[in-house]
């Protein structure tokens, strides 16, 4: 099954039922990872029965799920074509939709938050917060493409709690001066979500070779850097558009900031007062 054949099969199905939309939406968001799924996992993740999933796959022209899976293994490749597939499928889903877009997105956001919270290992979360709070070296933060904005937001939260926090800029040419002094006492926190950037992967690899610890905030345990991470926080980022949602990532980052503050022994009141004094000196904010 080639990419174009897959798209054409979806487009020629006609109007999709709500359950078929759910399956197609899952395929659109996780096309590159479908090769790792089975009938049961797709049913569980889409909240659609296995017979319904199988009927949808039969509509695509496959007699058995095994045939569908075999076609994916043969043809699937992580290229820009996969982005085109997701775009084409999402476009069809949006064209078929008669619901209020705001209501759809808010409902999806709530679902992402609830799913992320339900699946989160609370003990592991606490361990990660303690690991950040007890870092003897520097805390490095990074995100590639749109994830850089999320890393920057976390940087603004954390630098008031941990003065040794460093935001690694985008672009390899700017990184060496910051990374030359990395030691095993340092910690790298990366927002690492699909499509997984090579620059982020290279930074994670470099940090790991230096002996530094790596924490990933990711959307999949099967991400390309999973084997290099000391800890992983997995969030649900499913979206109603061609873009993934960031709401659950923001919620986790805010929660981490609060948790880290609770695990630190320092008194931040004087530091906060001094910060406010500097803001006043530079007339930073409107009264």
C-alpha cells in the first residue's frame, strides 16, 4: 500500500460515520506509528470496538488486519510524505464535520488532559520533579520548532526557581558555546514530540555521551530518543486539526514548576523581592 493509495482509499469512502471518523482521525495523527499497533490497541485508543475497526480496514480494501499491517510494514517510511498523508486525512475529517469547531477543540483539549492525567505515573512524576530540584549542575531546556516556544515558557517558569537554568537556542551554530562545559551533574529537559526533530535527537545524544541526565516530555514512549532518556513524561497531544495540541504539555510543565518549587529547600522570597525591584527600575510592566 503506497502513500497515494492509502489517501485515495480514504477519500473514496464517502461520508464517514462518527466511529469511522474516530478511526480515520487516529490513523491521521498516528500514521507513522500504526506499524506498532494491533487491532486491540487501536480499538482501545479510539474507543471503538474491534469489529468496527476491522470493518473500516476492510473498507480500505484489506481482507484481514494482518494484510493491512503487512502493507504498512512494507511501505511505511518517516518522510515528508507522511505529513502529506496526515494533512489529507485531517482535511477530509474537517470537511465532513458539522460540529462547532470551538466545541470540538475544547472537548478534545479536556480529553487530552484527562487522558494524560489518568495515564501518568504519579510516583515517576514526583521522581522527575525531585531530580530537577536536586540538580547539582545546570538545567538545560530545549525544544525544536514549535516545541521551542514551550521550552521557552518552561524556562521563564524555572529560571526564577533555579538560577542555573539555561535555554538552549535553536540552531546548531549557537549551541557549542553553551554545551562545551556540560558535565554529568547537568540535566537536559527536552520537549520532544512528533514530528521528532533531528537537532533535538542530536542534542540528546550529545548530552548522554557527556554523562548528563536526560528527561523527555514526549507524546510517545516509542520516540527516537527513548533509549537515551533517564525519565520520560508521556502526554496526550491529539488534535482536531492537522496540528497536535499543546494543552496537556502546558499543564504538565506548569505542574512540574509547582512540584519543583515544593522540593527545593531555598527561600525565594528575597529573590522575588529583588526581581520585583528590578522590574520597577526598568518600568517593565504597566501599572
